[in-house]
């Protein structure tokens, strides 16, 4: 059975689509996980409490 170029392109596009959907779902679960709330709040406030001059 010979595999055509169109079949390989379709397979690669489909696999890439499902990979990106899965990766997006994992990132969303990580971001909205309750135990990560403190870490993200600390990071959001850290930039506001910094000094207003370049780092030396």
C-alpha cells in the first residue's frame, strides 16, 4: 500500500492540530489550578513594587 503525499500532509496537519489543542488544555488547567493562585498573584504584584530605575 503506497501512501500519497496528500495523505501524509493530512496526517501531519491533524496530528499538529490535536497536539496544539491538547497543549492549550494543559496550559489552561495549569493556569486555573487553585494552588497556583498565590504564585500568580505574587508575580503580578512583584513588578509593581520594584524600584523605578535600571538594574545595576
